[in-house]
C-alpha cells in the first residue's frame, strides 16, 4: 500500500515516541481524543505537544477532545475546560482546578509540600 517501511516509534524515548506517533497521525483532519497524554510526557514534552496541537489547529478541520490532569495542557489558548462532577459537566478555569492548586502549592514550597504530604 504505502511506499517504504512503517514509522519506527519504539526506538525513541517513551515521550519522544509518543510525540512522533501523534505527529504522524495528526497530519489529517479528524476528531482526536486524547486520554491523559501527559502520562507519557515530561513538562518539556508537554510544550512540544502544545505546539503539535497548534499545528493541528492551523491545518484546520480538527477537533481535539482531551481528558488531562496537566495544567500546562489545560492552558492551551481558547480551550474550553469542563469539569466532570456528579451533576454533569461544568465550565472551569485552569486556576480553579485541583491539579493547578496542587502544583501551585508544590512550586511555592517543594520540600514543605512533600513533607506534609508524606505525613498525612
């Protein structure tokens, strides 16, 4: 069917292979559903993933639906954030998420945060 061998995603680090896989898949229009993509991505790779999403947006005809705990990914410009509650979906801002609050507390005092968390 195609010319040449299939792409080699496994000879790279987990995060790099993940990004290369999606670079390959996201060249075309479609609906893309990502379930916690940050699980494969370091913070630096999350920035690369944001850039990939921007390229997808610029191509047009793409819709991304993502479940994530990563505030960096939630902060994508003009993203519509929804929190799933027992009452259904409700709009939320990045700063209102539990994940943002936890990361902010950690960044303000990493040692104290970890010590307090370990004592609980």
